[in-house]
């Protein structure tokens, strides 16, 4: 059961990574520029886009602001990056 949750967490992080990368490139921003706008290191932003970082909610909101997107816009794209029928709850 614990291994299943770890695997689902990896899937979520991968979807978050793909979403941020796509939205950032659509805005025409480099990782350096986006990170600089937030006053965070490039490695923090890069770790998010590599699926290595399970960020804090405040960091998530700041990243959305740097890309000038709403949470709704993010989650619409995010859902498209999840496997069909993805669910954390076991049925």
C-alpha cells in the first residue's frame, strides 16, 4: 500500500513538472528568467520541472504568478498530464 502511494506521488510530480514546463515555455520564459522574477534559485525551479521537488503551496502560487496564470489554468493543463482515471483513493 505504501509503495502504491509513493508511485502515485511520482505520477503527480511528473504531471506538475510537465505542466510547469509547458506553461513556462508557452510564456517564452527561460528557467533563469522565471526564477529570477521570484527571487529563487534556478535549481529550485528546475527541480520542480524535473519532478524532484514537492514544493510548498506558497511556492506553487508564486510560480503561477511568475507565469501570469491562474490556478484554474494550471489545473486544466495539469489534468491533461495525468493518466486517465488517476485517483489517489483506492477503490
